[in-house]
């Protein structure tokens, strides 16, 4: 009953969706994957946002994507003022991201103005201001009716002019000017020593500051994004990893996920009938996460392949992340177990992604997986093995990554299977990189060595919310796939393999003997019953005879007494004169 | 137009100098800085160029595209397009010495 009560508690509505947005603060959606989630709706509309970071961190791409998506997804034309690159360079650089700037420019959706500042061919002779910048901005804005403006590395102007006081006054005027026109602006700035930007642009932009970071740890680079401030609104404060690929930016809105997902009571088969039987006869819960941990060669990948095939047979899409095997290797190996995944690769149900863990940083892997999963929209995700990612970071980092991943999968109601490699001497509790508490079902595969052979045993360490077998089963690989056989659990050991079959024969022999014994006892019992019954009959007969004797004696006694009385009466009548 | 020739100058340089100096002054509206720049420039031209120049004052309000085409940012900006190379001088031109150096009318000190 307790279980029922727990599952009946309605899940709380998404925290994210109900966060209060301060009245009057309008947001301009960026269309950048993930960013609108962590900013709770986008950048402040009609206000400037500062995007800062070191060279090569993706500032220009960020701002360009903001503009291009503004045009393509939200119908807001934009202006790009490039202080660093020419319009030609820009168009070429972002063409690889699928952004066709030239066409957008020709269609009058985007205006690009390259502002070239070279102090070398310029002399200063007296007071000046930057009215020319305003003229050009206005021209560009009016030419397309812009709602969004990007000033890419505005700080470049500090290198072109010597009058710093004038520059600062003009900057202040510029931001006021932009706000008056209700333009959503992105200003990029180079990261400076001890402050966000070299020229302290953050003091002019008080509404929203986003910091991009590109760091290399152990030769692996990771890009991260952090919202340093966002006035008047709730926002995620963590560092969010992001990815730049052929589709532009993807920011991972990690912690915006919470424990508010719907728990499904639908069950999905594990693909191994005996395993389903162990799991209450029905398999895993849909949307749950399953951890399979065990030593090398214990059958983790085979279990995953079974699970994948079962999903494909149900017509569900499967995404398989492999960190050890290539696709052809996996397909070949699984074929030996009678699992033919090739048809599912062909019909697009089985998506296979193999990569070496060291190819990306941990977070990049996560962002990449996140993206692949979002694009493929699978019902089942398999990561084989999850432990190969451990070389990429500290336990805490891996843990947090996996938490995010599992959260994401659960929210998307994707059933996930992770395999975890246990190295020989390690205690199996240590091998799960701390995810065992996050997973709903934990299958442990163990090696047993005895009598010169190695066998594999599987047991369910836990499985939340369902009755499950507590028995160890032996994994047997057959050409028809995995089967799980019952094993003997003795007081000192678990018997598998030939020891198990010996034990089985012994048991068989023992039971035959027992049967014979019982049968003979039954015969003896019958005989005794007959003997007892005969005895009872004899005793009854004896009793009856005795009763007859007793009755006869009684009659005789009464007859004698009657005769004696009669003789006395006759005597008294014959002698009355003698008195 | 009077042509001063210098025997010490190479012939091509003489050709360059033979042409009148082409000057464009970019302003925006009638601001004090713009007015000052125009006045200062006229004065310098009168004193140092002896009529061998062509001056165009451009108000970018009327022709904003030129700001983009000629890469104008600071206002006022004086552009000398001839003789080559192009020289830019920004400011209200109140510093006569710097203007003369910038226009190559006086060697850098």
C-alpha cells in the first residue's frame, strides 16, 4: 500500500514554468538553444546586454546567431556593427554554421557595417565626438527597420582615440540613444584583467552581462557560459557548458531541470525474458534509468544490445552512445548472439554514435549527447560504458554531469541504460561513479570463478517501485541471445556452470532416494494400519464375548436367588403347630 | 592657377604637388565644433595653401551613406584625398600645428 501511495502523489508542475517574471520586464528571445531557458525567456528587450570573454570564446558567433535567429525565428531585423572584421570575413566565417548573411543582407533583413578604426592614419587636432558612429548606426537601423543591434567588440574604439573622457561620455550617450530607440542590443567585449572587460564596459551595461569562457584543462577544451547578472529577473547562475557546431550555439540548461518529471507506470521489456521475469515479470519502467555494472566481459554490452533490439522491435528509436566499440564492431559482435541490429540501422530506428572519451571534455560530451538526443528524439538511450568518461574529470564533475544527463532523460521520459565497468579489485559499490543512487534499477553482473571455469551471475541490486527477484541468475550466452538460469546459492558459495549442473544431478539423485524412502514408509504405514485394525477387531470381539459371559452369569445368579426364596416359603407353611 | 616648381623635387612629386589639394570636411549639423572646424580650416587654407586646394564641406545629416563609405566615425573629420596617401585629421582643427603636420605641410617635429 505504501508504494501505491507514493506513486499516486501528483507530480508538481514545472518550477521553471511558474517562476514569476517581474512585471514590465520584456524579453527578447534569442533562439539560441538552451539560452532562453536559463535566462527565463531571453535577453532584456529594448536594453543592452554585454557579452564578454577572452579571444576565441565565441562572442561574435553568439551575437550573430542572436541576429540571424531574430530574423529567421522572430521576424526582427537586425544590424551588425563589426569593429573587428569586415562584412566579407563575417559572412564567410558564419557560412559554416549555415547562416547565409549575404542573402539576409540582400533581402534587407540584416545590415552589416564594418567600422574600421586605424589610429595610424589619423591625426587628432582639437575636440571631436563620435557623431559619425551615431549617423552610421541610424542609417543601418533605418535601412532594415532593425529591432536588434550587435556592436561587436565595441571596445576597439578605445584603441582608435586618445580622448578617453570623450569616449566614455560618448559611450554613455550611445547606450542612452540605443535605449531610447527600444533596441535589443548585444555588445561584445574582451575579457580584461581583474574585470569583465578591458575598458570596464560593464559599468555602462547594467541590465544583463553574460560571460563566455573557453578553457583548456588536460588538453581538453570546454566552453562555458555564465550569466553574471541579469537585473530584475530570475536566471540560472551556474556555469553552463555550450557547444558550437554546424548548427550554431547550444547551451545546456542543466540545473533548470528538477525532480518534477512525470513518473510513468508503463513497463518496457529488457529484451531478455528471464530478466523481465526477475523484474516482476514486466521489465523496466518507461523513463527510468538502468545501471548495469560489472567487470570486463561480463555481458553488459550484450544486455544493452538486447534492450536496444527490444525497443527497435517495438518501433521505438534508440540512441546508442558507444565509447569502446565502433558500429560495425558492435553489429558483428551482437550478431554472434543472434541479435541483428543492421535492419534497424537501415530503417533509422537505431542511432549509433561512437566516440573516444578523450575527443571532448566531459561537458562537451554532455552537450553533444544532449543535442543528439534532442535531434533524434529517441525513447531509449544507451551509454556504453558510462565509466569511460571518468578519465575526463573528477568524480564530482562526472557525478554532476550524470545527474544532469539522467535528469534530462527522465524529463524527456526516455528509458536509459548505462553500463558501468568494474575493474577487477574494485569493490563493486565503488564502480558506479556515484550514479547508483540516481538510477532506478541497478543490475549487477558478477564473475564467478570455480572449478577452473568462469561464469557470470546477474542479480538485481535494486529496482524501485516494483517487486523483483532477489536471486542470482547465471548469464548464459547462446546463439539465440542471453538466457538467465537459476543458480544454486549455498551457504558458502554460489554455484554456476558445471558445478551447478553437478549440483543439479546430485539434487536429482537425492530426491529419488527420498522418494523411494517415502514409498517404503507408505507401505509400512499401510501394514501397520492393517495390524491396528485387526487388533481393534480382536479387542472388540473379546469385549463382546466378555459381555455375553457377564450377562449369562447375571441371569444364572438371579435364577438361583428365586429358587432359594421359594424353598423358604414352603418350609414356614408346613410347621405352624410346633409354636 | 599659379604653379610653384621646386628644382630639387623629383618630377612625379612635382606632378603630385602640381595638382590642387583635395580636402573634404565631414560635419554633422551646425554644432559649435563643426562651425569651429570650418572656420579653422578656412583660415589654415588661406594662410598655407595659397588657393591651391579644393574644399568640400559635407554634412552627414544630408548624406549619411558617405559616413559608411568613407569610414567616418569621429566628427569633425578632415580627409585629404589628394595628394596620396589619404590623410585623416579629426577634431575641430583648433590645433593648427597638428593640422599642418597632418596635411604634410610641415614636417613632423
